C-alpha cells in the first residue's frame, strides 16, 4: 500500500523517498526502453515518470493506437521488470514540448468544442471517451493490483493556464470512477497564483522548478502545509527552438540543486532523466510571451534536453554528477551504467533519385476543397504536413505587396507557376512588388505546419493561413488540398514516375548499406529545410539553414543488415538548397 502523510511517502509500511526520472516512452523506440530504464537505475533512481500524449494514441476520433512506440502497456511492464516504480501523468494535456500539448488536432475541427482545458461540455465529452479507453489500462498497473504505478496526475501545470476547479474535479472523479485508487496529484510552479489555480483540496500538490529549491518548498509549505515536499519537475536542462542558441546547463550547478532538493528531505522527479527525440511531426512550439501568444518559437526535433542520459542513451558528465549525489540515498550499491550502443562508421549516402512534390501530388494529397477563404489544415482533415492553396488574382494591376495574415507557419509562394518567395510567420510576411498581367495570375501558396503551441494562451491554434491580401484587397475563391506528413509517407511515392515539373519541393532517395545495425547521426550538408525518413520511419524535421540542430539521431532498431532506404523531402529546393548526399556521423551537432 502506497501512502502519503505530512512526513512523506511510504510503501508497504516502509518510508519511500521517490527518486524519479522522466523518460517518455513515445520519444524512445521500444527496443531501446530496457537499456534506457537500466541507465536510470544505474544513476541511482528508483522510479520512472512518463506523460501520456492523447494525440499519439487517438490520431482520429474513436481510432486508438497502443502499438509500437505507443505501447504504454508494454512500457509499464518493462519499467517494472527494470525494478522501477512508476509515476504516470496522463492526458488530456501534458505540455511536454509536444504538438498542441498532447491535445488532438481534431478537437479544433469540432465546431461544438468552444474551449479547451475547461468545463466546456463538448471538450469534456471527448475527454470522457478517451478516459474510457486509457484509464482502465493504467489501473491494471497500479501497485494496488500488483503493478508498479504509485501515483497518477490529475492535470498538468493547470495553474499556468486557468482556474476552472470544477474541471479538475471532474478529471479526478473520472480517474477514480475508471479504477484509479492510488494517490492523485497536481504539479505547478511554486508561485501563489500557480498553486491556487491548479490544485485541489485533499489532493497532493507538487511543484516544478529548476533552481532555488528551498524557496520553492517554502512557498509550497505556506499554501499546502499538509503536503510532503516533492519536486515533480526538476529542470536539469532545457529544450531548443529553431533559430535560437542550443541550451546547456553546467553539470555541477544542476547537481548542486539536486543535492539541495534531497537535503531538504524532499522527493524528486528529474526532468528529463533521458529526453529522447521528437520523431516525425510531434515537436511542439512555444511563444516568447505565453500570456499574449506573441512570437512563435517551434521546437527542434531533438529532445536531448541536456539530460544526464543523452539522446542515444549514453551517460554524460551530468549523469556522473547526479549519480554521486543520488548514491547517498540509494538502498545498497548502484549497478554500473551500460555503454551506449555502437555507432555506424562514417559514410556518405548519395541521393541519386529525385521526385518533385508537384509531380506526385495526386498520390499524396487528400480531396480538394473549395472555399471563399483558405480552409485550415483541420478543415482539410490533417494534423501536420503541407497544404497547397490556389486562387486567381485579377489583373492587370500592380505591382503591389502580397501578404499573408494568420500564417501558420511557412509558405512557398508561386505566381503562374514561378517561384515568388517564402513567407514565414513572425518574419517575412510580405512579398513586395507583385504585379499581375491583364489576364490575371494563378496564385499558389504551399503552406507547411510546424508544431502547434503547447503552452500558454496560444494553445489550440489552427494551421494554414487565415487570409491572403494583394495590397489591401483580400484574395477570394480558393481551392486547397493537403498532404499529411509522417511515418509511411515514402510508401506512397512512385519512384519510376517520369518527372516534368521543375519547381517546388523535391523528394530525394538514396540507400545506406549496413553490415550490422547501429546508431548514427545523420547530417545533410547543403540542405535547407525539410524531413527525413529511414525505411519509412520519419526521423523528424531538419532546418540546416537555420539551426541550432544540424544532425538527426538515427536509432539502430530502424536499420537492417544490407539496403536501407533514406528519403529526404527538401522544401527549399527553389532556393537552390538541394542536398546531394546524406552523411552518417559519429557525433551529434545540436548547436
């Protein structure tokens, strides 16, 4: 029996100091879970914590996926076999630098859903249906049923978002009614408005911070004097955004804060113990000001987080510093950390085959939709990828500026088939001096979505473009179709198809020869911006021309002995940034 008192936590009548580390099963391939979990044990941890992303598990309403990288049941079994307790922080909202904070994109396409993360009846109905599927699975893994789950979170950092206590109460009641009988908890920042907005009476409140532990716990104690001290997110590193500097934290500074937390008698969850990777299109985004939603900052593919266990599962200087602190609180000697998996030797993969996106659009795109204004991605029925918008601009006229309002997030612009430039959210949102001939002009915008905002008031944003103007006049009469990008996209390509188009993004293909599968880092020298697939699995986005990340982690389970297909979609081909080859390297370049 796991119990909570003012003095702390106990399991089976014995005191338990929770020494936890965050490791998200959905950011690591299943074949690698055992090694990553053993590394947690070797660092001195006795518990693993994970979020549960709703949008991964329910990609379309009523369609559920708990296989492969989404096999939560298997992950909890593996974590128990590794000798670890578990803390689960389920949906509906997780933040986590994950697309839309884990909320499914299709919520935004439901006209009945007027608001997210509150008592909106239509939103709550979707959550209830999701809990019907999720929570019984979690319940089977509780310590009360012979499993390893000690605690379950009600909602995530709700005090950073709202104060709808009735909504939190509904979630707590729903968890209980679906079989959760272990303690529930909330987690918020330590300031008073976080803790008064995001907590529930008689439910454990925990705090999140990266430093000044003594001050944070004092704030918690003032507002929640009966709750034992626990830091649910000790931010030992940080994440990166495209176009910014790579963030690192001094290992000893982080270890000193960990020592301060444990020296105060508190329990801890290290966020992240192992970060992993934002595969495919799952990386989220932030805004510079969470209150106003201004200045969009998309998150990079790597979620290394400068964590003590790096992206490929290797120990770091921070790991060794943390292990030294944690060893004093361990039950007996710690197991030795394992060496990371071997790396492929450096190699060059020539990208000798090419297909223009516009030549294969019919094989990739969904049905066309006509509308006076450009329909959103959600209205077109996709979560992430590309949408091609087409309209006519009457002439003769100009030259006048062409602008996009509500662009989310980047658009390649074509006028009568000729490349006219790139528009980008919060950057170049206008192309100057666009003239139109007497017969008018065909205007096309190929819009790419990056991650949806996962934190703050901009949560729940649509993708696409709201309106397009030529000078002050709106362009009407649009036709649009969308291409969803993700795992399996290359399977729909016909590489034997004769080309013809000399414009637009280009798919490139080569083959990596492997004697024995091993980890690698992929680099794309000379590339601009796009996506990479290996054997049909989408590693994620690259933005070589922007950075800071300039290599993508390639996990060994994706490879096989012999021929391995590498496909690149280079979006900026019209600007001349077409990579000739992909290189495997032995060191990451995160900036």
